[in-house]
C-alpha cells in the first residue's frame, strides 16, 4: 500500500496526526472490501441530492461517471489506497473530489457514521443471501449422500455407545433439519439488516430536506410490499450494531452444527469405525507417516467454530460499555464481522464439497448394525405388547442381556429355554424381534428412522431443495 501526503483532517487541526496514530487508527487495511457498497450508497445519495436541488443534473452525471471510473479501477487493482485517509469512505471521496469538483458536494448531509452503517448493511445483505444459498447446497449434499445410501443402516449412538439402529440417511437428515433452522434464522436476520440508516447524519439527522425514502428504494431497502424501510431514530441509526451481533450469533450456531457434523465425519472416517471413505482431494497425508489419510476439511471446520464463537463474544464485549452514539471503538466491529462471514461461508462450502466426494462402506455399516444388542429396546417393546409394564420389561431384558454376556453368546442366539428361564412371557416368536429389516419397518412414527418414514423424508427434502 503506497503512502500519500494527503492528511484526513478538518480545519480544526493545525497539523496531521502522528505517524503512529495514523497507522493505529486507519481501517482501510480491512474496510476496503466495502468499496462496492460505498459507491452504491454514494450513487443513491447523489441522486437524492440532485432530487432536492443540492446537485445539478450535470453535476450528478459527473459524479456518477467519476464513481463508476473509480469502481472500475478498484475492481481491476489499479486504484491506490491511501492509509493516511483512514478508511474506504475518505479514499473514494477524496479521489472523486480530485477528479470531479462537484464531488465536494457529495458529503452534504452525510456523515461517515451513517455512511459506514449503510455500507455494512448493504454488504451484509449480500453475504446473508450468499450464505443462505450455500447452506441449501450443503443440505443438498447431505440429502444426496443419504439417498444414494438409502438402504444402509448404522448404529445410532448415545454417550458414543451403540444404542439403536438408524438408517444412515436418517442420521444425515438430522443435520439437514439443523441447517434448515439456521437458514430460517439467517432470513429472519436479513429482515433487520434490510433497514436504511442513511440520513441519520453523525447522530442528529440533518436540516436539509432529505428524501430518505427515495434513497432506501434506490438501494433496495424495501419490505415485501415494496415499502421503504428506514431507521426511525438517528442516534440508534448510527450506533446500532444489533444486526451484526444477530448475524454473528446465527453464524456461531451454524459453526456449532458444522462442528458436530465434522465430529461425526471424523469418527466415521477413522479406522475403528470405517463407515465412510473421503476422496483424496479432501484429505491430507502426514509428513512422517506414509500410511496416513487425514480428514483435514472436517477437522479444520471443527476447529474454526472456535474463532466464529470468539468473534461473537468479541463483538458483544465491544458493544457492552459504549454510550450513545458513535464511538471509535466501533471500528473494531468490521474485522469480527468479516472474519465470521468468510469463515462460516468457507466451512459450509467445503463441507458440502467433501460430502459430495464421500462414499459409504455399506458392508462395514451392515456388520455394525447387525449387533443384536441394538434391538434390546425392541425386545422390551415386545414384552410390553404382551401386557408387561415397561419398567418390568426393561428389567427382564436387562437380565437377558446379562445372561447373554455371561454365556458369551449374542442376544439373538439364546435359546427359547434361555429366554423363558428368565420370564415365561417370551414365546417362540421372540426370534422375530431380531430381524433388522422388520425392526426398521416397525418404526412408523413421523420423525422416526423407519423404512417408509426415511424414504418420505428424503423425498420431502429433495423436493424442498430442488
């Protein structure tokens, strides 16, 4: 980044800031990424200034050409950012004024306080829309992986101990449900981001006859009925960062869900489970051990959840002690917001791609799911259907399990005499309990991992995500 002799100071100051102060206080090193939205906001503001008579049509045309030219130079890497101008707003405005004399009028009735609030809202709207789309893509990857392995059954786990059998697809669909809630929270967050603060000024609005509704419409800050959405309190308009907190909180929950999915993937990929294989392109090796194949995408996703949660805590801590209205502390909000959006979007994209390149070891899964202990609860239900109270049935089946362990036999290999030696309620049909396919077909409740229900849910999600 090249230095310039231009100093961002008003007539109030006899000299510029000390070099270390200028470097300490600049934000252009990270807020430059708001340039497109800063230009969009300036174009809308300029159009409004022309509408109320501050700019002539000729001046407006010149400003538009100047801003478009600057935007093209930024996009192609030819624009010189000047750290001594502190931020993206002053860099663009100073360059515009140098090229277009009418550019000096552009800041009429506008402060960097409401300007940055506008830019961040514009930027975050785009990020939310993109993230919602990426979340849906991850949901599709999960549904497709489940649908392509619709017959695969695995043990479901509690306390990381084998519990009851579930379809592999049912397990994946649990994450689809989580992500659907995340998408809903993002869309809900979008509604509160989609409010235009421009016109709030530094904190007290303006004596100029601004048309805030016109600007809001120009920038797409409208509700479903096309009505402009503008902030209703100038002090709140410049100091509100709730929408950032809400996005970071939603993103932190997405990161937690991704971390849980990553943990399952890491376990399934281990040699001890060996339920899945991940394509080489989404794994790494070891610098020492040539046999290693590590699930780094999943591990990094699990790890990056910590920084997303940290960003939320940092943002909340930043805001908790601030008085009204704008305080320079708020410059620290953007890096936390930018990092959260970048991190979560990258994790969602990479997890979707990894799952699209994952296959299932159906034979290994079948062997794990064939453990008859997974159907111990079904055995208790069998007794309940014969009239036994569940608490007694639970105790009886516990005794059967203990007998199987003591005799060194699988539960389904015990003889009828063994079963009846514990309780005479068992009859010859007890062996039918251990037919896994029948056991899965018996799970008919909505939301259960039954054969027909899982097929129905897969079909529902395929249609919803099409």
